[in-house]
C-alpha cells in the first residue's frame, strides 16, 4: 500500500488495492444479486408488485452507487485527477458508514473532481451495472462470464477528430485497448469491447466503417477477430445507411477459436431509388482463406478473384522485404502539416516549396495537384505547397523523406493508384503510403 498522501500511480498499483476493493465488493455482491434475482423472478401482476420492485431496485441503486464512485475515482486518474492512496482507501473502509459520514468524505476535492469527470465523460462500469452477467448468486465470478450477444452501432469518430477534440480519451484508450494502435479510429475500441463483454461461445455484431477490412490501423483489431471465429461480413457500402458519407459493414463473430474449415458468409446489399435494400451478392469461403490474407488487408474477401489473390499472397513476399514502406504522416503530424500548408498563389516568392498531395489528388500514375482542389483536415486548398525551410525545422524526418525519390500510393482505393516522385519534390499527406528504395 502506498504512503499516506501519495498520489495514485496507475503504473505501479499495489496488489492490496485490488484486494481491498474486491473484498468489499464481493461481501456486498451476494445481497445485490439476491435483490436482482428477486426482482426478475417476482411476478408483476399487481400495482403493489410494481411498487415493491421499484423499492427493491432503489435499494440496489443505493448499494451500488458507492462502488460506482470508487470506480469513477480510479478511472478519473487517467483524465488528470490526482488521488492520494489514503483518500481512496478511506472510502473503501467507510463503504458501510452512515449517509452523513459518507457524504462528508465525498466533499474531498479529488472525489468531487472524479464525480464531475464521470458526469462529463459518462463512465460506465459493466460489472457494476450487470453483476449477474459476470458473477454467480454467491458472489463468485462465473467460469464463463459475459453476455450471450453484444450488438451495437459505435460512434464513428476518426483519428483526426479524436486527436483534435478528445486527446485525453484517445490517450486513455491507447493504454487500455490492444486495437487502439496506429492512426486508429474510435470504432475499433468498440469492436474489441464487444469481444471482451461476450462470454465464450457468445456472439458480437456491430455495424462499423468498412475501414475494418482495409485500413492499415485495422491490423490490430483484425488479429483479435481472427483469434475468434468470424461468422459473416455484410457490406452496406452501396446503401445510404446514414446521413453522413460513411461506408458501413456489419460483421458477426463468435467468441471461440475457429478452425480453418469453418465457413465465413459474405454478402453485399444494394438499393435502387427509394426501394429498401436487397441482397445483391452472396458467397461463402473457408475461414482459412481469410486468415491467409495479411492483417490490414482483408478487403479482397469480397472479390470474385479471392482464390487467386489468396494464392498470390501465399507464394509471394511482402513489399516491405524489398523496400522501406512507411505511412506518410501520423495524426499529430497531419495537424502540423496543415499549419504549414499554403496555396501556391499566396506563397512567398523568396522561399522554396514542396508540392503537397494526399489520397484525393493521386490518380493512377499521376498527380491531380494542379487539376483538382485538395481537401485536407476540413480545409480546401488550390495547389497547396509547404515551405522547405519550415518543414525542415518543424519535422526534419518528414522533410528528409519528402526530399527522397519515392513511390506515393493512395490509401483506401478500389484499385492501385500512385505516382513516382523521382526528384524528391513532393510531401505526401495522411492516408498515403510512401515506398523508398
């Protein structure tokens, strides 16, 4: 246990802290689960039954609220709250104290801050809200805890928006979830959460962007999916599912270890005019075909040539074995680049510049830089350029890469699109890939 007054260091948490919370929780859990079971199994035939259930549910909320505050206090330390071990331990020791004494303890600045952060960020503790899903009637953890099925529509917040508006949340997720690596979008965390909350043998199904199949950062979540048994992917990219421009797919995965000969169902939906979506394409492949593809490269599963592609992958070597392949910019670097961008017409004549391109201005074998406006991080630029001097000072590594001969490949495209920068005069933006000799 830490010294009195010591701020919680989550990287070095004493084992006793878990034990204190667990012992207090399990002691109370039996009663909580008994009340929950009583509410569930008692008939609701009379008004009196309804009132009794409301009273029992109120008792459950009363008992669980103190544990919520403790859990909120712990999680709040990931979002800038400073909590001393003695403050945390005192709350655990007074879980059974009268209301007035408990209320006094809640006046601590760290506790008030935790409550405020929880309300702002809407902390949710699954095992406290659904204890019967994870624990048996005696308060012991179930041998196979979790939900039978988890379905949902997660928020579609991309990496750029997270880095700009939700930096603390992004940092927190990066420390808690395996899928949160690279330039990840928020939906990957929910895919992993769905798997985590499902019992062994249960199912998880979410509607998510089709980036799940082809984005470079999707390699982490694909690894988790294929460690279970993917059952189906249904592509809604050709259907206007949402008002915003997203291209969703629906997946179903069973939480169990699959076998190479398990069958994976693939389908596409299409629509015409105001008619409801109809099934436009359907086929089945063996799971071993999916797992033969490199992680981050699942989009070919819908191709009619998936057999040929799978065989080509099997007998060939990755490009990285022959060249240096890198992403052109991270999320944080993308915002730095945006600050350096200027239209060519407004550039100073006394400086030297690099042409700036991204996926939208890369066509097959050529650049559309001088033809089409460039859309970049919600800005529009006509013939954007970046000062060599400014880039070399702000981002020296990216400057050296920009000045080198390279292939620049567009990301998230249906067919290969790229151009060759022989003279090192182009700076590539986020979502593109650069290949160096």
